[in-house]
């Protein structure tokens, strides 16, 4: 019986080993869904083939889900169909439409670090290291402030209570990876007061935002443009306090055209622009800590053809009740007048 001679050719041995280890799988169509170790890529490339940094991308970690191979590399349909694959070097080619290019980012790789990637905060503000050197954080991992300020700069609310506006992004035990690093800024659950302290504009602002002696709380959109969400912005988050009296708001009642000169409101319904005899219808912002008297907005009694009596309740019984102002009717956009002494037109 003739025996087959065993080969000692190293090339032949390598081919035999690849066949035994499943090399045909390298020729199969890839299914690159969850990182380096998934689908067929892991047949040839170990998930930790390039150290802890690569492993952090290939697997879910503190900040995000596994990064698909195709985000940073060209993944051929098969190992045989290749342009920049199997060329002896790790080509980093950020795919069009990939997470690295989200939010208008323009990433690049210089052989030592990724630059301008969405993943590392290129589209955010205040990041301390948005172009980290490969392997620089293998020991301790990246802190939040590497990618964005804590809080971010550029007119972001000066608060570190991230969950107040980004409640979807945070889970009880940390970040919610379904929403963190998902290609967009998730903002929800925030009211104006979440970012703006009620006393942020001083005593005058506090008086407008809360019910006082003369009126109900003034809605924010009476004097300011309020975006649908904090992420949307017209004249919002621009670093200045814009006072824009909305058409149809209480401030424009009676056909007046209110304005703000940086120090005081002028010609606003709220301060008596449509009434007679007011002594201070354009009060200085934060100018009177004691509060405004009635005669600041209208005479007491008003001038013109108004009945010259200080018995306000005789004609304005719905507005004046129990010795004080009924906030349901005072400063409600119209003059409430009734009673036997009513003579002529109220001013």
C-alpha cells in the first residue's frame, strides 16, 4: 500500500489551517449588525484585535451601543470582493450616512486620532478632548467632559442637572443607550422654569411670573418667543434676553404697539397704555421694589370723561371685591363696568 507523503510546506499548512477554522465563512456575505465580533467580520477579526480602545467601539459600553464596523471601515460583501480591504493596513473611511457623520459632522483620521466625529462631540460645545488620541483613555475611559461641557457652553442653561431636559437619555442607573449617541440631541420634559429661574430677572421678573396684587401670572410667551422645545431656536438661546411682544398677547390688547428699550417697557396694555391718567405707564425694570400703585397705570380716578369718584366698586363691582382686586377680571383685556352710577363710556 502506497502511503501519502505529508507536506511541510508552510503555505500549504496555512491554507489547510484556514480551511479548518472556517475560512469559507470569510467568503460569505457579511451581516455587520452589532460590532466587530458579530456577523462574519469576527471570523477573521477578533473583537479585541486592536486593544481596549477597539474593543470599546466593538461592544456596548458606558456611553453607547456597539459601533458597526461599517461606521469606520469599508466592509466588503465578501472578503474576496475588496478595494481597501486585505491591503495590510487598517483603513479608516467614515461612511457617508454613518453615525460618525451625524448632525453635519465631517470626520477624518490622521493615523493617530479621529477628528471631527459626531461620536466624540464635534457638533457639541465645551468638549475638552473631541479628537482623542487612539488608546489615550484605555486605562480610565473617557469622561463626559471630553465630548461636551458639563454643562455645555454656548448659551446652554447653566445647570448640571442633565436629566431635567434630557430625561429620555438618562436611566436610573446611568445613560440610556437607546438615546445617548443616537445622532440627535434628545430634549423633552422641560418647561421654561427648568432652565430659567423664576427670580432670574430680579424682582420685576418675579412679579410678572407669579400672581400678584394686580394680576395673574404673565405667560412667558407674552414677552418672549417660546420655542416648542428647548432644542428649537428662533430668538432663543442666543445669549441675550429678547423681549418680543407676541401679536394677540395681553401686552398688545387695545391695539397698542408695545416695545422694549432695554430698560423699560413702553406702550403696553399691562401698564395702562390704553387708560387715562397713569403716572408711570412705562416703568423702569426693577425700578420699584415696593410695587406699583394703582395710579401708576391709570388715574385714581382716571381723567377724561370718567366719573370723578374713587369708589371703584360702584361701577366695577366684578373687578373690585372684598376690598381688593379680583384677579379674574382685573387686567383681563377689557374694562368690566356695570352699575347705576355708570355714566357715559368708560375710558
